[in-house]
């Protein structure tokens, strides 16, 4: 696709609307550095000082940079990666400090720093060195502009580690005066990480110092802590380009990354190439509005939705498998960094609309993990199962893709993986199968209520898959299990409550308290986690009580004396937009035929919880989930049940949006009379025909067409949905 020309006005490139600094301050935990969509390399600055705020290596409030490493996580709470730190220096400054483990560093100023998709630049003020970064899928490219100095240096540090990360075995070998290679093996949250690399520099180094565990060695260094310092005599404005190719499988794979993706040293070409790749992806959704801030937020969210999952396989089709062996793909690219507890909710459904071809590779990647380990992943990264968070949320991702017609994966293998991952005795599934719920225990992360609810939803997904494949017995078994949420429903408190193994509710239950029984949440926030049977939950609670409870969810604010954990952010009453279990709750008024209340609260969230500022995220961005919520909601709909194939309506914020589908068809969304005040839907038409249901089906979108909302300043009391959303799958 090319940039579109509309109404005789040529719009500026969409990449110019992206602000990679959104989320680098506050709780967002994003990084501002250079990457391409779903790329293996995330080349970004590192402050070099550990801490929760620096989980992604960078924190906007800091004032120093200790180098640029090649791998980072986007918006998580997990402190891994930071592989292969590179830092240019010279004789102008040589101070060191304990806080960053005595590594070289430099002050910087945000006035001399900028970023755009695929590019980052900053002036290292203490050295007078300008650093610029760009990337391809598997390579990171650095451009350093040096002042005149007889002791200019480039430090490449494999011993550098931050937060949870720790090197276990590193290796550097000097091949000639402009090439070196090696590997960095490390542990942390993911126990067995491997990155092989080859580095080439545009200007031969005059000499070098090679260290193994702080001892000088000759041409090869092996140890937990290795580094090399390349020495140069530079003239004013001397430019040195440094290229790093990566592979998780082999040195040859790393070499081929450079050979195929970065064969020359023209930095500007790589920068422009990265920009064009991003432009093509951002063009998949065109939005029209006079509000430039909303465009900046929207295109940044669309950008951040594509920072994970990340590419794992190399040009030999090899990668480090979850069985710790070098594995080979066949017919697909292997991806990892699956933050599934977060991303199954909105990110993966978004991918099925705008990246269906890539989704096929993602499903095959999940199935590859299954073949390597015997289970689908829970939270996999760099060819490792981390067992972070809960549930079996590869299942809804696979089932959703199957029902939406994503091609290129073995449906029988996919079903086998979903079923067997649901039938093992690991991850407390033994208790779940026996008791129909997971009981409380003494573990710090017991999360018994949350686990029960997440497994019940996964069971519904397996049941629908079984039904489609005519596996009637399995369908009935898993459908019955999907109702296990009822075993924790307490009709007296009208909450889903923790139970002891003997089936009795625990005493001293206070719904707003954060306890070990709810995963990063409280009873208010997990009350609504029955997406497979919202109508059943409504019937248990009672329609009138359900509405009152929803109202209270958004109005019952914590007291100043309440102790809120770090993940309770973006609070609107008990609703926590900064954490994923709340994300669908604002849409639930549609299920009780009160769409105006959904429209009002969704507009409130869109307008108060996202900003075009470094602290513009109200919580961890979480590998695309927080941003995907915004993309969907800004367009006017959202997947409450992420594997159902339907999207329930909210309140669109753009005058017009066009989704350019990979098939070549367009799906257009128009909002007539749209404004901040006109947030209520007056009527909806699909392809000119008025609809009176509260949702749109996936097939309506991918067939192309026009969805038109007419907006107004007051709810249209005459508009009642004649068709509520049921718990069936819409194919």
C-alpha cells in the first residue's frame, strides 16, 4: 500500500504520528529504541541501573545512558534480556559509579534525543558523541559520530546484566580488524537464553583490549563476564557504523543475518528501510480526525501492538527450542515472546484482522512449543517456558484463529495440543479436575479464584473446538468444565469467592482487598471474568443487581488508606485499566441492554487513560495488550470473548477509519456527528442496512464494507438491542 491521497490533501507519513516515548515514564515500562514489526532485535538505550521502572532498560526520568543493548521486552514486569551492550566513549570523560556497576556512562538531555519507528538518536553529552540506532528483523545497526580524539573507543560488554538477567557463559572471538563474533548465554526469569552474534564495523579498529572475567586475553575470551574495547584515533565528525547480526541457534545463523539483511554500511538506507516497513504496517488502518493528539496516540498504540511477539528463527530456519535443543522450522517463521495472559484478550484478536498471514506463523509457533515440551506455552520467551502468570491462553488464541479461517496449521495437532494441555495434572489442573475449582493454599501466588476462572474459560474454547471437529464426548466434557466458575459463586455476597478444599468459602472476605487468591487483582476485578457465559453470570446475580454492581465497579473508589499494589493503576472506582482482567468490563452493559453506559465509560477510559506523553500509559503496556485495547476501542468495538468471533460496540472516536485488509478489501467505519460531547450511538448501519444487535461479527469485517454510526450528545432511549450476544461461536 502507498500513502493515500484523500480530499486532495496529501497526509504526512503515519510514522510521524508515532511517539515511541509513550510509556517510558510512569508504569508503562516501554522502550524507545529501534525495532521493526515483530522483529528479533530491539536496539535501545540502557540506563544501566536496575529497578522496576527500568524493566525495559530505560526510564524517562533518568539522566544517564550506559550503552545500547540489542534485546528488550516491551511493557512487561519481567527483567530479562539486555543482550550485547555497546557503548562508545573517548578521553573526555572517565568517571564511574557503583549504581551502574562501574560501567561507562554519559549524561544526556531529552532536548538532544529523538525517536521514530525504526530509529533512535541521542547525544552522549559527556563525550560529545552522537549515537544513532536502527534495525532490521535480525540485525541492529549503530551509527556513532565522534569528535576528534586519540582515544575513541567502542565497548562491547557481554557481562553487562540488569534486573533479573545474569550471564552464565559468554564468548568473544576476534576474527579480523573489523569483525568479531561470539555468544551470550544467560539466565533469569527465562532460564536458558542464548544469543549468537556477529559484529562488523565500518572502520577497522587500530587495537583492542579483550577481557575474560576482568583479565586481559589475546584473540578469544570465554567466561561469565567477557568484554572487548575497540580502540580508534578519530578526527572531527568521524563516523563509525557497527552492525550486529543475531541468531538464537548458531554463529552461522548470526552471520547470515548480516549477510541477508545488512550487507553494506549505509546507515541511512537501513533507517529508511525500517521506516518504510513501519509505514506499510501502520497504513493497514487509516484514521481521519481533526484531533492530532488522538492520531498520535492511535498510531503509537498501533505501533506498540506490533512490538511482540518477536521473531526467533534465523536464515537457517533454526532457533533455540523450548526443549533447549536447536530446532528447525518448516514452512513458517518461529516467533516467541508470547505474553498470553495479557495478549489473548485483544492483541491476538487484532492480529487476526490486520495480520492474518503472520497469525498463521504464530499459531505454528505455539504448536512447535507444544511439540517441544508436550504442553502449550503459558508465557514463553527466547525459547523458554517461564510459567509466568496463569491459565492456558494459547488455547483461545488457537481456537480464535481456527474459527476465523486462518490457514496453514494442522487443526488436528492444534486440537490435540489444546486438549492435552487441559488434561495434565500440572499447574494445579489435577485439583481443578477433581474438585471443580482450585482451593486456597499457602503459596504466595495461590491465585485460586483467578486460576479457576481462567481455566473455565479455556475449557469453553476447547469445547467449541471439539464441537467443530465432531468430538461430541469431548465437547460435553469441556463444556461442563467451563461452568466451573459457578463453584466459586457466592449468592450472598454476589462475588466469586475463594474456597477451601472442603468446599467452604473462606471467612473474613473483603472484596476490595488484594489477597493471594486473585492474580494481581481483587474480587471486584475478577468478578466479571466469565467471558464464555456472561448471560449465565447475569442470571446468577440478577439483571438489576448486575447493573448496580457494574455501576459500583466504576464508582467505588479506594480510600486513601487502602493499600494498592503496584499493578492497580488507571483506577476508575475498582476498575483498574492498568491491568488486564478489567479490560472487558466496560463493555458488559451491552449484555443487559444498557449500551449508553458502555458508550459513556469507554469514552471516559479512552480520554483519561492514554496520553501523548512519556507517562501516557496508565499501566504496563504488556506486549501489545494495552495498546490493542485502545486500537479496538477507538474504532468502536471490542472482543469481550476473545475466541468468539464477535466484537461488541463501544463508542468510536474517529470521524472515519478504514481497515485495509490483507485480502485487498477495505472495511470502513464512519461516525457521523462525532465529537467529545457526541459519545452516544443513535443508530448503526452495516452496508446501508440498520442493525439492532450490540455487536459485529468478524466475518462482516473481513468481507469488507461500511459500518456507520450516527452519534449524539444524549443516549437514544428508543434504540434497544433486539439481539443480545449469546455464548455461541460466530464463524
